[in-house]
């Protein structure tokens, strides 16, 4: 049995070797949809800027065997617009009519069960500019009056935009300059939603009564035009006011037609009146004419709170509310009976009814001591309004602030005994509650109402809740625990603890900000807590104080492992140090490689953001290793980070010719620092509306099915725009080259098509990878070269791992498409017969 498993394992190893199994690598995100600009954000991420309403198209290109499974996810966006995860194979992610909430960071993750998954991200920035809203306000004491002279008026202009908008105020057609007019101030208010500019008119003058325009601009980003809004200010400008034609609680019979009228009693410009209903929308049978809302043949489902709102952008909107109650069928039966009887029978029945059951108007009161109810957060409370009367009416509860619903989500809650029970009370429930009688007995008697204040007590809210504090040894550390809010406001006490044990501190005023100052040494590192109490509960600020250095951060875009001997290879490990100046001087690093002895390493003084390197040697082919990296200071060691490295020769130069037939384009990638990208295309995928008289009709072999790479120079491309295509990273060993040089020669060979009267320039560069990346021009050609494909060779002598860069530069017009095909990089000199190009090309 043991022999069987050994044989099975041997067969599996042979299969792996022959199939070339390897983990996903070189994931790249490219775009082919509408875009304004693609630029660099940092060392590892691109920013894709797009206009709201355009189509977002992203494609994840990745290599690996077995074929990796690609999954797209999104973060850093609106919580209400979570991106749906999908599993697709190297396909494009397409979002038509993209909206602002869909901006954020998009990730493509590729995994095939071998090694570590490949992950790439790109940040999508959606640009937009809404129409601005202009509102007019006066000083607080004048909100009910007209805009006479000697009054101060504020014109507030608000807009939502990305990027931030620039505001221009105009009086008539002339821009307002604050420096030249002492009667105006232009400023940005604090704590406003969206971007806001306020124009303050001080002590109105006759010339201040004019047309005012607020113009906003995002400086034509993504071709977004400017937007503006205009308001005419006169001495009759007033905020809106409303008057209801019915009581705020209105009881009707089923089947009855109901008209609710909102009369505008003030306001200039003339206010716009609108009606809404909660819960739900207005009934389908409703009709609005002017300020009147008519409901035909009402049913119990039409009951609810109807809101009338008048707006003219002066002051605050005017609002009135009607609570419409539809009687039950039982009440309707008696009403119907009375209506069908003759007058004498109605009179006799009413006399008997009221003599047997006398009607007493309702009385509503709050019990002594019940005007303010205190409750701890999370507890249970009962608000009480005592009601009496015959017949005894129910009690309706609502928030005194009409813009706030009840804790249940309803606008009005009915109780039979006047007791409102609230469970699991939160601080959001705090405030005034109104109780009022409901005339369910059919008598529209003026309602009785009272008010109860709910006071929710909760522990202090502190900041920070948890903070990691790093500092140099023997430096002063100052810890502050800010109290943002608390109920009750008075703080009963604040105490400091270190590692769970109390610290003796001088007595201070409990109402001041709790803080702790001390000199950091090797004995007082640890966890510090400030426990703040207000008699209701205790909250804690936690500080983890240490002289321990932060962790290093690996840099993954490094050259591939390099073979040094037949069975050995070396690897250049690269990283940056996080916040090196926050703690004591870092004197070195511990590098621990699995199966290799731990090694202390002196890489010099680290500088924030500067890349550091160390070469790992004597690694065995084809083993993978886990590498740990730990910074060292005089205090001790810091946090450890780990990563895996493995040997691969998949990117070594070979005789392979890349014809771009596969969607992975032989490992070529788009440069992150260019203006636009190269596009993969064949005759069958050409845009039928493409520009004529430019670009090839077939690939280099003359087949319509064959693919090639080209640059599209039509709109929105401009003269001088650059697109760069990067080859895989090729390894270079230390072998000697021809006599007289210590470098090995390589031949870069490719075909090009430069057909069109607006052809720009095609450059070929050699990019040598080291601590600093260096680009060197090895070939260039400009202008129209005819419709046929031509071959070119360039000889190079790289000093280390390198990439070949194809750079296409757009000419002065749209007939300037440049294409390349059949690219190869081979070890050795170019063949003599191919080294001379009849079109005057050159190579190095």
C-alpha cells in the first residue's frame, strides 16, 4: 500500500512539471470605456476619472495555470450601494450610466488554487456638478418682516460637485468683488452639507435690490459645463406663510369627498405649494389644484398625515400638517341611519342618545412630576397623559418636532389610556413628546394637548477609543482623553490606569480635559486607560504606548529571482519603513528566511518613503520561501511582517514571438504614468465608425483574424498624448558578453504599421529596473510610412533586469493610428541581414 502512494505522488509531480502549474501573477487593470484621465495616485494604484452618466469599462488581465478565476469587488463607496460580487474569467466589468455613489476602489482578485492570489486595484473617481440652489435669509429678528433698508440679508448658494466647485457671485451681469465693495462679505459657512458660499449684504442699500447670480464651475473637468442660478431681490421679498382650511386633526366618514386647502398668506416671490403624505404616497384618486388637495371617496386606507409645504427659497419653507382620520364602518352605519330618517325621528333619537349618554368635553393633563421623565439609555420608560371625558377619547402621541417620527417609525401612535411605553430607549429618542385627544366620537371639538419631556441619560462619549502611540525613548508623552458629549454633562470623575493598575495623578477639576504627561522609558511602556464616569456609566480612552518601531512594508513590484548557479537563485528583497522618525533610530533589521538561519542586516538609516533593498542568496530552485522582516532599535524589535517568494523563469528572454493573439497579450501591461492606453484589435473587432485612411486592415501575417496592438488617435486624444506598452520584466544574469564588453547583448525585433497623414512618433525604450528606474531610447521613427507592415530590429546591452517600452505619441490629427505586431526579445546580437532598415531606422 505504501508503494502505491509513492508511485501516485511521483505521477502527480510529473504532471505538475509537464503542465507548468503556477500561481496567478501580474494582474493588471486596463480600461477601454469613456474616461477623462487616468493618473497615478501612489506607487501601486491608478485613479480612473470619469464623468457621471458615462460608461465604466474595466478589464482584469492576469496570467496563471490553471486559468485563474477572477472576482471583482468594490470598497470605499456608499454603504447603500454595495457592489455585487461576481465570478468571471478575464472578462470586462461594465457599468453603464455610472453614478456618483458607484465611485470608489475596485479590486480584481485572481486565484487558481496555486500559491497566493494576485490582487490589483484601481480607484474610480466620478466627476459631477449639480445645479446650484440659492436661498435667501435675513437676520434672526426680522424673519417675519419685509426686506426694508437697514437690514442684513444672506444669499446662500449650495451645490454638490466633484471636484470642488469654484463660485462666482454676480450683481446683474457684473461679478462682485469683495475688495471693492464694503457693503458685501463673501465667505464659506461652517458645518454645512455640500459646498456653500454665502454673499452677505450689510445694511441694504438701494443698489442692493437687483438680480443676483451664483455661477459654479469645475473648470471644464470631463467637459462638465458651468451651471448657475439667479434670484431677484426686492424690497417686497418675504418668506412664505401658510394657513390651513381645516383643523390639524380632521375626522371624516368613508366615501366622503375631502378637500384640504393650504392658503398662501405671505411670500414673495410667489411660493410653490406641494402636498405629501406619510406613510406612503398620495392616493391615486387625489387631485391637486393650486394649494388644494382633493380626495375622492375616501377609505380607511387614505388615512394618514398630510403635509403641505410652501417654498420660494426665501427663509425656511412653511409647513402645515393635517392628521386625516377616517371613521370606522360602525360609525358610518349610524350616520347613514340618521340621514335616511325624517327630521322628527332624528330629533327624538338624538335627545334619547344624549340624555342616556351625556357628552363631556375631554380633559387632558400630565400627572405631577411627570413633565420630565428621566431614563438610562437601553432602559424602559413610560410617558403618561391623563385623559377624561365622555365618551373617553383615545390619546394620540407624536414628537413635538414635526420633522421627527416616533420611535416605532410612525408619525402618530394611538393609545387608549394615554400611556406611551418605550423600550430599549436610545439617545435619539430624547426630546419633547406631544399628547393630544382624538375626537373619535364624531364631535369636532378643539383638541386638548399637553407635552412630556423625555431625558435619556448615557455615559460619556470619548475620543479616542483606541490609539496606538509610538514615541522615542526618554521623550515626553502627552495623553488626552476628550469628552465629546455626555448626559448628564457633569463628569463625576476620571482615573488613569497602566496595564490595569491605577496611577497616582494630581487632583484636577473633573470638568477639565483629562490628560496624562510622563517621560517614556523602558519601564513604563504598556496600555494606558482613562476611565471617565458621569454617574450613569463609564467610558474608556485606551492608549497603547510604546517605543517599539512600526512594521516595514514590502514592495512587491520587484525583479524576478535570478539564477546564480545550476540549482541556486538570488532574490532582491525591497521594502519601505513606516514612520521611521516616530521612534528611536532603526539600527538594522532581522531577516528570517524559512530553512535559512536568521540574519541581522544593516541597511542604513531608513527614510520615510525611500525604498530599501537586501539580496537573498543561496536559495534553492524550485523551492518557495517565507521571509520575515523585523526592524530593530535600541529599545528592541518592532512588528514583524512576512511574505512569500518563489522562483520562476517565465519572464526570461527567449525566442518566443508575441503576436498578441491571447487576451493576456503575452504579459505586456499598460504603463501607469501615460495619458491613454494601447488597444488590442483585429479586423473583426474594428469599430465600423473608425477613422479611414489610417491604421492597418490586417495583422502582420495578412489575416483578418490575427490581432495586433495599436493606439487610437481619435477624440478625445490631443496632440502630444502618449501611450506606453510595457513588456514583461526580463532577467539578466552576470555572464560576459562579446569581447570588449561585460554585458550580454539582446535583440528586440518587431513589426510596425504607421499609415496616415497625421502619424506622430513611435519610440522604443529600454527600462532598466533597479532602485531607480532608468529609461533609454533605443529606436524612434516619425511620420507616414505607407500602408504595409515593416520590420525593425534594435540591439541592446542591459545592465540588469529590464523591460521594453513601446511609446506611441499622437500627431496633429485623428488620422494617426500606429500599430505593432510580432514582438520578440532574444538573447544575442541581431542578425546582420535584419539589422539595416531601408526606411532610415536606427538601433543601438
